[in-house]
C-alpha cells in the first residue's frame, strides 16, 4: 500500500499541474516537495494546501488510520511554586480553545521557519 507521500506525488502527477507552479504557490523549494514525496506521513495543512492548488480532495485517498490526528494537550501545572504563574501553553489555549487549530498554526509556523532557514543556508553556502 502506498504511503501518504506517494499518494500526494501520484495526485500531483495526475493533475497535470507542474511541480514548479506548486512549489511557487506553496512558497517552498523543489527539494522540499521531493522530500515530502518520500515521507510516510504528511501534515494535514500541507496536504490541504496542495489539494487546493491542484483541485483534489485527499480525504478519500488516505485510509482512516492515515487520517488520524494526535491531540494537542497542554501540560497541567502541579507544582505549588508555580501556582500563581500562568504557563505559556495555557495562554495559547485562551486565545484559541481548539487544540487542533493550535497545533496546525504551530506546525505552519514551524514549516515556514524551516523554509526560511533553508533559503538562508542556500544564500550563504550555495547549492552543492
């Protein structure tokens, strides 16, 4: 059975839309998308964005096991010394109480940060 990266690659190939257009719209590099094709599991936000670009609904392509999402759980403070201090995780929850949205927002920021870091490395060291 193909994994999520292979399913994504096949859908892109069948769409007829070029990889160049997809990476431009996603704001990522070609090597990044080729790495995604090799990954067994992909984050929902990335797959959704690709689906929007190529006009494809991936909900029928992944098995229910592949669609599972781990919940984001904020740590519970039990230390009596920090009883008067609100932990950062709880402050984030106050802004948006949906844990899945929190996780997706953090994941999107993390991916953007990694892409920016990758571009900086390419500027400093150049391609191999």
